[in-house]
């Protein structure tokens, strides 16, 4: 073998090693997303519990308050949003709990890939199986609350945007309490105050649609809140996980 061929053969592994990190991150994100999606689909109870809770709350309110359509349509935006918020909160405690119990979370911390990116993949699965189904289910339940037909699309869109922010913010609290034996109550106390802006503008968008006012400002603020959460929450989740695991 000539010296030139030897030089080329030695350079090829170095080039492949140089290209590995970008591909490695993509593969790691796909693997994390696929793994969490598969595990949650196997534990269908965890996926169905928030949806069943959401449906039960909305079903019981007309029975407990009044079947008057005017009264129900007045309280419908806030009621739907509060019920969806609490339903999403139900599944947050298990977001990192399973990985903590079986040691997978420690492997994520030792991974050469950014922990913030891997945490974002896990949050995306949570939103896909919790927040998005709630957004799609809400208009059906809105019929029971005499919600005007013109507000259904706004309700779904606001819940889709808002629930993504709720998942990102809630994941910070879930990461902080993952090492605690009974962290569900503490998780609620941590994240509920941070949910208030999303709740205000989400319910406000539906109320504006009912009254015929412009919904642009409310949806724009929900989008801005989601953008800020996407920029900051993954790093906060990663830091919280390190605190919980390493102390």
C-alpha cells in the first residue's frame, strides 16, 4: 500500500468520527421519542386517565350547577380550560418517574447528547398523548356546555397551543420532584401558579370567540408563551433533573 493510500485510509475514520455527533443527536432524539411513545402506548391507563377525568368533570358540571344553556355557555370557556389544565397535571408526575425507577434517567444524564434536547423529546411525547387529545376532545364536550358552534375551532387551537406550554412548564416541576416518594402534591404547588397566564389567555381566546371579538391578540400571546417555554424550559428541565439525581 502506498503512502498516499495509507494517509487516505487513516483520514476516513477521523472524518466519520467528526460527523458522528450531529447524526448521533438525531438518532438519540428519535430513539428517545420512539421509546417513550412505545412505553406510554403499552401503559394505556396513563394515557386514558386524563381524558376520562376531563370528560367526567365536564359531564358532572351541568348536573351539579344547572342545565340552563345560557349559564353553561357563560362558564364554558373557563370550565373547559381549568378541567383540561387539571387533566394534564394528572399525568405529569409519571413523566420522569418510570425512568428514575428503572435507572434510565441516570443513563440520560451520562449520555454525550444534550440532556435538554432529550428532555424536550420526552415532553413532546407527553403533549402528543395528553395535550393534543384534550384539544381534539374539547369541542365534543363543549356541546354539552352549550358552547356556540363558532368557538369550537378557537377552543381546539388555544388548547393545542396552551397545553404544549403546560407540558413544558409542568415538566420542570416533574423533574424537580422526581426523586421524592410522594411528589404529586408538591408538583401541583410548584407549577399551578406558573399555569395562570396560559389559563387566562386561553380562556380569554374562547370567550372572545363567543362574543365575536378579535381572537388574534390572545392566540398571539399563547404563541409567545409557547416560544418562551420552548427556549427556556428544556434547559430548566435538564438542570432540575441534575439537581434531583445528583443533589
